[in-house]
C-alpha cells in the first residue's frame, strides 16, 4: 500500500486546526473511487477552446468597503441633489466621458483603461460580497471558496523564487481576513508584503543584511531538519506544507531576484513621488515591481471606502490618493512595456446607495457599481454597460462577480470550468457560472 494525495491542499477544520487528507490505494474502492477515476478527476476540462493566455500577471486593486460610483466614475449630474452629490464632473481623454473632478490624473489616462459601469450582484453584506467578488463564487461570509489569487497560485505554482500570489499590504479584512485559499489549503494563501510606505519597510524574513555566513548555514540546516521531520510525520499538515515550500522559502531568503522584487527603496524619489507617498501609492508601485519580477497575481488592498456618513469629507481625501496611485500604475506599466502582458482590474465589493442618507453618507448597494480594467489586450477607452438615471440599477450589459473572475482566469490561461478536487475527493469546478467579458478585448 502507498499514499495517494487527492489534491495538494490543506483541510481547515472549524477549530482552526488543519490536517492532510490522504487515501490508501487499498481503500479507494470503499469510497467508490478507482485510481484511474481519481487521476482523471483532476484533469476534467469541460471546455476545449481555451485560447492562449493574454496576460502573464494580474494586478487586482481592491477598494474594500465599496467605492461610490456616483461620486467617481458614474456621475449623475442631472439627478436630484441628494443623488448626484456635491462634485462636478470633468472631461477625460475619452470623448464624451466625464468623471469626478477630484481625479484629474485619472481623466488623462482613461484612454488607456476600460470602464465598466454595470457591475452588479444582489448582496449588501461586506464579508459575503467581498468573498463573492474575490472568488467568483457565492457563499457564506466565512469564505467557502478559494480566492482568485489562491487558485492562480494553485494552478501556476512557483515560476522562480518569487511567490506566485502576493497581497500588498495584506489581504482585505473587516471583522476577519477575507479572500483566503479556503479548502485548497494554506500553501496557496497570499504572501503578505506589508506596508511599503513604512519608513522602516522590510519584508519579514526576507532580509539577509547583518547575517553571518554561519547564521545562513544554520538556516539551511534548520530547513533540512524540518524537511526530514516532515517526511516522518506525514499526517501533520502544517509540517508537510512547510516541507513543500521550505526549500522555496530558503531560495527566497538567499535570492537576489526576490530581494530585488521587494526592494522599493531602489526606486528613484521622482517615481515614488509620482505614485504618491501614501500606503496606497507605494502599494501600487510595489505591485509594478512584483509583476516585473514574475509574480503572477498581486492584490493591492486599499480599504476605507465604507462611507455611511459624511461621505464627501472622506472622499475629499480618498479620491486624490486613488487618483495619484492608480494613474501612476497605468502610466508606469505602459511606459515600461509591461501593460501588454499585465491585466489590471479595479473594483470594490459593491457600489453605494443612490440617495444620500440622513448622515450625509451612502450605504451598501450591490445592484450597481463601476469597475476598471487595463492591459493585456483590453480595449483602451472603452465604456461598457450603463446604470439608470439614478445609478440604482444596471440597464445595459450586466457584469457579475463570476464574469469578472472568469475573465481574469482566462486571461492567465486558466480554464474556469476546470475541476479541482476537494480534500474529500469531490471534483469541484473553479467557477460554477459566468462567462468572459469578451467586449473588453478589442
């Protein structure tokens, strides 16, 4: 008898512990599985027409809390005052397209991005909606389904010494961390980068400065010892996960490429100023450095858009920060020739209510919202979809969370209909519904 792992995943239990799920070949029959069936399950593909990848990498800028589409990219100047808000619109580099006056830098680069004004779903709860839009599958607030970035890490693995999936500065969170790897396991969680705008920024455990050759050798020895222990204790998932990625961790610690990828201090002061000396601005700059060095999926988490009261004083600060960071990211990727191979997406978990509430804020609203896309063949200057005169409901070309996830997967050459195998041995498709937003690609 020998051990067959159903899938390279961890199984998380309710008490937070993990275990590794193995089947003995001799027990396969008891579960109604044959070895050929088991091996075939991981290769199920219901679509055979998946084209060549459009992108090498994806950068997802996630606006946690839910940006107000009324006060940014889908303004309603002819609506009543309690709907249109206080801001005026300005023209952009796309004829006929106007956006909020607080984003003059974005106005100049709208001819390099596509604007979707028809994002929509039916959930107004932060955690539930966030897990939905970050995975493409609807579930509970607790994250039943693996995030897009985690699936990308699962499907692509390490292509060098940099991790395949990085969150800058960390995963989204409200009352708890969101957009996690769920049942495909902890080894496909994001590598949390930290705040690159911190004056003392240093990626934890990725620096060899001040280490003697003796210390480095002790690290190698420790890794070998843990690898040996993992081989002896195959039932302990935490150890076996370390076993699989321990060598990669050692390579990252010692690799000039990994050091370079995160070395934001190597950028010129002018570049850093252009992005904006804020957590968001420097996170966007870090995202550019990461895809430049081979990271396949980067989430830039920019929260703080949940403005239930006094929305305009808050947006007076948030929108200019977004304006600097996101516009610089697009310009920089374009000038370096990286935009053609990098798909950039930007959205929150939902939009905001059309009517201002009694506290001069806007509440959660999943029925309509705006999304941005750029690069990897995205039609520059495209405006897709529309909402009604009050920005309350989508009237043209609805784009749902599964459609967005499908588009990102296909861009990377990953079949969204492919089946992964759960720890219990059950084949589950990456997405249960959806279709690529083909209009994005000209």
